[in-house]
C-alpha cells in the first residue's frame, strides 16, 4: 500500500491543483455556448498540458530531494562507526536471507539502518529515509527494541 503524498510537500499540492483545474475546465466547457467550444477546448487543452508538465516537474523535484536526503543520511554514518559494540545484537541470521535477492540492500546499508534503529528510530523512519523494504526495517527495529529490553 502506497502512502498518500505528505501535506507539506509539493506533490500533494500539485495533485489537488490538477484535480481542481480539471473540474474547472469541465464546468467551463459544459456551460460555454456551442460556437465558442472549439476555441475554449483548444485553450483548455493547452492549459491541461501545461498543468501536467508542471506536475511532472514537481514530482521529479520531489523524488530528487528524497534521493539527496537519503544520500545525506547515509553520509552521516560512515563504515568507521560500525564497531563491534555498535553492531552488538545485529540480527545477522534473520537478515541473511534478505541479502540474496536482486534488489537486496547492501550489508553496509543494513548496518547503517541498524545504527539508526539502535538509536530509537522506528521502522517508518528507516523506510522513508533509508529506502529499506518495510519488512527489513521492522525486523531491525524489533531486534533493536529486544536488545534494549535485555
């Protein structure tokens, strides 16, 4: 299940704008006199293409910003911070089968996620900021919570 666009980002605003604009277009077209409909249709078609192009630009910028944010998060955690103590309790046996798939995350990526999970970040945060699959993120956060309980 895909989450709805976040209300503070441009994607949600752009989608609502396109929907409102489409409704306005249909209302204008149906209430216009028959003689003016071809000209109005042409103008509305041009406006719709422009709106679609703007939506595409906003969505592309949103994806680019998300990728850059993930890159910055991963840069904060370099491999030198993966000491034996920091990786204590890492669920290697549970994670090992998930490392074999075609789009599997790297072991360093999982170590980074573990470090954040051990510091109290939840599975949703790991999915959003590190791009992990939800099941892997839950596995890491559950293991980190169990480590804190012990």
